[in-house]
């Protein structure tokens, strides 16, 4: 069971949306929680769905899991914060249902919402890393009322209906034991407090919209779609809870010459027929600048040369990938009189025999690049 795919554990497809992940976890948690399910393996299954949800509900962890599997979320360090807050969902699932949970209420501390924005990078910036300054906006604690929502000189008062809990609750007995049903308090709207004189700046919300400028270090080796997590830069939590996080989704531009395949860089290179036949020492572009490459005599079209360590740095370990130079022998379309005479002499010496091939150029290229 420990080797099961996390998506399979929750019974969802790999491309499932966040709401589907949460819904699947809720459903299984209600079935497998040890306070409800007395099967001998219920506790172990409950731990499995917790582990799966902890990864798939976190955008950063999920991206790493999709790319590297369980090894990618095995507690490695770096620029991401891998903490997961289960407080809200467990409070919702079990605190309200009455299965051994304590009454926290909607007025208890809750983590703020996560935010997401796109960041554009050039091909080279993704390869080597870069420091960027970003501008974004979010709700922040109102400076005029310090988040209380009340006008200066006044204070909120405890709601008499819910006694400050933000919820009204009903207890009933079932065959599973005592169960508690909750609903948002209709008097205070879930805040647990009544604001008689709302703050004129935030109009009682306790929050105001602000713009922020932050510098962020993008590490070398990121790729298109990588998410960089800025912990604590999301919206502020309710009732003293921690801020959420800001996720930067990287959009990496294409390059005129290079293409990326994981940590390797691919370069298609045209050489002329004389260079292929006789061999040559040439200069080829790399992300580090022009580098020398020896073309052996008799080089065939589709030959792949490996330039070690000239690819993309590995994101979580030292070293770099390679640059793969795929050679194409370019045939001249127009010949001078002298060139034509030389080719005619060459044709006479080579003869006119032809040889059928079982494999084509694309077959060879696929094999050379590992499929």
C-alpha cells in the first residue's frame, strides 16, 4: 500500500482540480477516520490518505510529485516551504461532526488564502537563475483599525447569539454516537463579534488592499511551469492565523537555437558536405558562449555529439546536464561552375551504386536521443 500512487489513493485523476482533491479527501476521511471506522486497517488507510492529501493539496509539492514521484517530496531542502496546514479541513470534518474534536468555531485562528501569479523568464534566466523584483497586490491588515474592523476609540463586542464562536451548533444522537452540526452565526456572519461603529477605511472588514514590491531569487535550473513558493506572502489569516503563500508560476520563453529536454539542451546544427566528409574543428553556440567541437571525417547526418556539462543545472543537486548537438549535413542548392566540376569528378570516383536502408533518419535520431 505504501507504493500506491497518491492520485490512486484518493481515487482521482492526475489532472484533478483542487476542489476535486479536497472533496475526495473529505469523503474518504469521513469513511476511514478511526473514530468512525472500526476496521483493523482503518487507521493505516487514514494515514495514507492524509499523506496523499498533504502532497496533492500543496501546489509546490504536487508539482514536484508529478515530476519526480515520491522521491521529489521526501523532505529535501531548498527554496520551497513544505509545511502543510490541515487545521481548517480537520476542524471542518471532525470538529463539527463531533468525533473527538474540540470546538474551535469559525472565530478560531485560520490560515490566510494562497495567491498565485505568473512570472515570465527568458531561456537563459531559467538556466542560470536570476533575482527578480515583483509587484503584486493583496489584502492586508487595515492600518487604521489594526484589523479589528472597529472605528478608532471603539471596540467590537462579543456576539450574544454564538457567544463569540462564530457558529451556532446543534447536538444530536446517532448510531455513531454524538454528532454536532454547525452553521454560520446569522447575527455576526461568523466573526463572533459585533461591530457597532465600523472603521471608515476598511468598512468593518479589518482588511485593506495594498500593493507590494518584493525581490525573489529564482534558482538555476527551473523550467516552464515550475512553481516558486513565497511563504507568508498570501493574504493574512483570520483571527490571528498565519498568512497564506504566494505561488509564482514560471513561464519560460523559447530560444532561437536551443530546445530543452529536462536538463539537456538540444541544438540542431547544419554543416556542409565537405565538413562532414573531411572533418573539421568548428565553434558551436552554447548557453555559456561559443565552444569548440571536433567533427570527425565521415560524419553522417543525424550524428549526435554530447557536450558534457553544457546543459541546464540540476535544481536539487550539483552538476549540469549536457548539450546534444544533432548534425544535419546541408546540401548546396546552387553551385558555381568550379564547384560543379569538382562534384562531377567526385561523382565519377564514387560510382552510381545505391543502397536501400532499413531505417530512416528519424529512426536513427530517436535512438540517438534515447527514444
